[in-house]
């Protein structure tokens, strides 16, 4: 190998390292922090189950204020008008958005089986690609 071809290889390796370095997580089997756009639900960060669902922001049924419900088992309490709802009234409430536990952004959410469930079944953060699923298997 000539001196000039070694230089080209070193230059290519340094360029590749600068491109890949911001995406790398560090040690361990999962080497990358970000997921590819083509695999939007295959992410590094995520949770499964209703008990692990992200913080929900819902609309107060009485005064239309935003109500934050950090855990799925927490009461739905409005700070503005003092409305108090039990946690099991969540399906009747108007969900405004889920808040990403990783970066705090608003998450996109939806249902895959609207005839079977009254609650959202997934939520994904567009900023950091955190993903939450109600269940992975519906069998």
C-alpha cells in the first residue's frame, strides 16, 4: 500500500467517525442512540404497558383547562376548577397529548384496534424517538 492510499484511508475513516460519532450511544450491545426513520417503532428507548404509560395531558371536562396525569393510576384533578375524577374515567376524557418522559416533547398517539380498546395503544416522540406501547402482543 502506497503512502497516498494510506492517507486516503485514514481521511475516509476520520470522516466516517465524524458522521457516526453523534449517533453512538457508547458501550454495550446497543451501539446507536437514534433509530432509523424507516423503523419508526423500533427504538432504543421505550416502555410497554398501561402502568408504564407516559404522562397524559387531558382536557378538563368542566372548564377545558389542561390537566396533567403523571401516572395512569393517579386521580384526574383539575387545579383550576377543582374537578375530581377517578383514574378509571380516563377513556371518557379528551386526551390532548402524552408528554415524552425522555425529552418532554408532545408525543403523537393513536389506536390500532379502535373497536377493542377505548384508550390509546401507542405513542411516539418525534424528537427523541421514544416509543410507548399498550401491549406488544394482542393474542
